[in-house]
C-alpha cells in the first residue's frame, strides 16, 4: 500500500502553492521593513499603549521554546514543515485548504527568516552569528506588540509577526472545519 494515495499536485494545486508563496513573501517583506525602520526594544506607539511596534528577535521554536538555540530551532521547524506537508498529503480531505495554506505560509516565513542575520537599519544577510553591539541579530523578527488584559497572567502578549498570525488563524480555521466535518459524520 502506498503511503500517499494522491499525487502531489492533486493535494497541492498551483493556486494553493501560489497562496503559500504570497503569504510567505508578505511575511518576509514586513519583517524586512521592521528591520529597516524599527530599533530593538524601542516601542513606537500606534494606538497608545494598546498597540505598538516593538522589534524583538525570537531565537526559539514555538512560543519561544529552546530560546538561545537557533540551530535546534531551525531543525525543529524543518521537521515540523515536513510533518505538515506529509500529514496534509496523507489526509487531504481534513480541514479547509485555506487553513492549511495559512499555516504553511507562516511556517515557511518563520523558517526562511531563521537563516538570516538581521542588520538593523540595513537589511539581512545569510548567517547564524549575531553581534548585538554592531546591530546584528539572529532569530525570527517579531514586531507586532499588543497589550493584553492583566487577568491572563501576563502583562503584555509577546510580540509576534505576520507569519505567527497566519499560523494562528490557519489553526483556528482547521480546528473549526475539522470539527464541522467530524460532526457531519
């Protein structure tokens, strides 16, 4: 028995692949703009203290796990992407394709971002060695910074980026559509 019953392009048609590429490009462009115009940990208030742009760098994996181990984070992200692709390929009828496209856009955006040293005010270059004194940082660029109700045990929600938003929204879509599909059975 073959593991993958369907051909790759049956599960991942060109429109799906294009939407993942567009989401990934949007993420990388917004991160690049953040590197050019923001300074690390120097918030710019847009809606008072509720919404700020605050440039930070996450060298960890999901929700900051393995912080300070960028190569481990990179390897875990690569494994997660391969698992996502294989799972979707094997279970192509589960969840809405838009949810899958959003999750994959976010995963690819953050994965690609981990390959670069960010040079504040200049851009980025391939590498894994940072020198904060020279304005060279590694890790995923995060810059969307929201205040959060104090009853959630944290003062502020950790800064995040477009890719993180894609993953979160995509997961909600997948959970809801999978639940609806399950209830129909």
